[in-house]
């Protein structure tokens, strides 16, 4: 089982940081190409997010064998926001299994806003776990005897995905909590239909906490690489989710991950991905790499403008569309420096 820390990877990684590789050149070129792209707007529904510097731009790629390349503001932290949603869906699957989770949350894309107050009329389920209703229903499934235990479970899980301890930004959390009336309405509508438990106020607080976890683009790439690697964090060797559930997360990311652009994204870019209003995007090339991007200016649908451009270019350049009849020599992993042993 690869569930233990693999110290030699640390040494390997620090060597890789200095090693030249074609992929590092590509990432640097893409960063240069798009760093002056100024379209879109920083999210402003809470004052904390509006404070983001529109110039911030980080690109990170981490491979399943633990190599990484980063460019720009890859150490700049921001709140994960909706990028957290597939990972919390995964927590519910691990805790309660697929049948129970699917009795509470659908996996059907909808062409409505991420925060729409809509449930499936036939089943009373939220349509999918990538919209707020489904994400709040998923947060309801975070196990723990009380609120602190549930928060600890949440934070520890994200820590395993990132390979480092993570924390919640308390002022973003306070703002989300103070202004989250629409999410509260969604939560209580689901309570009315028995789709979530009685502790809905606590669950909403948990949802606001999960949105307020601080990450950087490197963390998102590690999280993506963990999914690409069958659920085992390639930097630490620690398992973050059972291998059998990884495809569940990737499926909903592929069909519903990019807000109302999800279908177009699946068609044009073809890489399972999730974005958030903080400007983060995680994308996963199964068996190869996780891609983490951060740039706070969003388009009208809520996706980071620069992050989308970078993903689209990477997909085209390396033939990453999951339905591409790819050839081995175009594999993105072959663009990294060779792994040396010893
Ligand atoms: N905290 C936000 C909300 O629930 C998340 C928005 C997002 O990233 O999509 O409205």
C-alpha cells in the first residue's frame, strides 16, 4: 500500500524544482502569454474577495510521480470556494457509500445558476453536487459527533489532499456566514423535503467553512494530482480518498464543474475541472497530472478568465482532451525531465 510518507520524494522534488524541462518552459510561456489579459471582474459579493489583486496569476502542474512545475504567484493563497465541492462530495461517498449519497444528491447537469433555489421535482434531490444545493447536501454528510469534530474531519481531509495542514480564513468565513441568506434558503428548502438533517444551521456553517479554506495554485495541483493518482497524494504517499470513488468525483467535475460553461468546457477542453469564485481552478488529467490555476478575474459565468485560457492551451498542445485518441509521445508527462534514481 502506498499509504505512507515517501521521504525520497522530497529530495526528488527539490531536484526537479531546479531541473529544466520542456513542460516548465511551456508553463512559463503560458504565464507570460496571459499575464496581461485583463478581461473579467474580481468577485465582489463579499468585500473580502473584492480585495484580491487582479494581477495575481499562478500556474502549477504536479504529476502522479510527484514532479512539479510552478509559475507566477503560485504561493499566493486564496479561498478555495467552490473548488472544494467535489472533494466534500467524496467525503460523503466514503462515509455513506454511493447508494445513500445518490439518494440525497443527483449527478445531473443543469443549465441554471450555481446558487439557484431548485430541486429535482420528482426526487426532491439537488441536481448535482457542484451547485450550492448539492454541495450543502454533501456538507450535511460530513460525519462527526458535533460541529468541532466535523470541522476537524473537513480540515484534515483537505490537508491530506494538499499534503500540508490547511486553515480557514476567518474573515471570509464570517462574511460568507453573514451574507449567506440564499444558501440558508436552499438549506431550509432541503430540510423541508427531508433531504438534509435537522442540524442544517450547523451544516451551513460547515459549508461556509469549506468555502473559506485557504489554498494556493500549487495546492490545487497537488489535489488534482491526488485524484489523477487514484486517490493517493503523490507527494506524501498518503491516501486522501478510496480509489473506487475517484471516478465519481471526476465524472461530476467533467459534466458540472465549470458553472454554466460546463458542457462547452467538456467539449472544448475535455479535462475534468472545478472552478471557484476565488479565481481557483483544479483540473485533472487522469493517470498523468493535476493542474492548479489561480487568477481572480472571472468571466460572466464565474470562471477565472486566465485559468481557462491556460487549460485550453495545455489541452490543445498536449492532446489532453479525454476523448482524444492520443498518442504516447504527446503525453504531457513526457515533457517533464526524466526521473533519476538514487
Ligand atoms: N461561497 C460561495 C457561495 O456559496 C461559493 C461560490 C462559488 O465559488 O461558486 O455562494
